[in-house]
């Protein structure tokens, strides 16, 4: 079991990030662009700096990977410990005043997430997990849904910031699932999508073009809520692989099969 100080620190950081996010909504904030539709706010940066300051003080030999300022490895010796932080997951929502966003922090030990904390300040929902110790929402134990049929399932997905260049494949797959599930949603925060699978609010989540900070914490929360996380092709989950399916496990094989059917239909036809 990891040192209890790790989870306590993760919780402290995401709660403080939530305070910064709420304050920003009240006072206003500057918005800049990282790409044509990829936004960054001064709140993203303030949350990340706060996280780095706390971790540098408490665990100076640990590495940090975060969305806005990158990695902190530099020339330092390799460490078994790496914190993976998304200071504001759902920045586009946040910039538009849409209350679906959070902060997400995981601690990887020897390359595997062992501690996770995700905080939604608008609903005051704190999701936490430690490997082997279960997943929790505000201290209440979480478990995925028991829905066993895809047609009875509520699914969720997301689109990357390069959606303008790859909209065809992404939108067509979205539509492919619309005909096979009860409904499909798109909320704009991968971390919360994963938490909602863990809480039984969705049966499954899939997405491509993800970054480690999008999924490192949420994937552990799903697994500790008795869910399943793999690549979109059913391969073992790798946060660096940039794609995943997270589900209640019961519908997992059905999700993989739908994606395989979709990809077969898009494969070029062979000519004799």
C-alpha cells in the first residue's frame, strides 16, 4: 500500500485547484490559445504552479508531468515516482462558463498509477483511489454499473483538439455507436468521463488522441471501482498509447467488437 501521505497530498492539491478555479470564475481570467481551438487560461497555469510548488517541497526527488509546463525530469536521476497532473481538465468548458471541469492528479510508481484524486469543484465531488484499496466519491465506495447489454448502455466519448482535421473518422464512429447504445454523450472532460464510468453513471467511455494527464488518475479510479480499462483494440491499457476504452467490464467486449466492425467497414476494399 502506498504511503498515506501520497493520497493526502493528491487530495490537498486537487482541492486547492478547485478553489483557484472557483475564484477565477468569480473574478475573471485571461484566455490564450495554444492552437486554433485549443485554449489555455491563467487558471490552468496558476493551478499547475501551485501543484509543482507543493510537490517540490514535500517530495523533491519525485518527477512531475503536467499539461502546461511539461515534465520536470531534466538532468535529474531517474525516479520511481512520477506525478501526472491535469490542472484544469475541461478548459474549453471552463472558458465558456460551462460547469463541467476538474483537476486530476495521479502518482505513478514504477510506471503504474498507484494513487489518484480528481475534484469537480462545481459539484464538490472528490473522486479518489489507491491501487488495491478501492475507489471513492466523497468517502463513499464506488462501483461500476451492472448493465450487461450495449443497447441498454449510456456511453460517453470525447474529441481531440485536432478534430477539425480528423472529424470524419471521429464523428462517424460516434454515429456508429448511436445506433447500438441507448445514448451517447460528449461532456468535454476525459477525467470526469472516467469518474462517471466508475460511479455507474456511464457504462463505458472511449476516446482517441489522449495524453497521460487525461487518463492516469481516472483509469485507476475505474479499475478500483471494478471496471475495466484497455486500449481501443482491447490491448492492455497504456496511458502513453493515447487511446482507451473504460467500461463496467460487462459491455467491454461489445464495445471492442463495435469498434472493430466500424474499422473493417472503413478499410479499403481489395480488388482482384
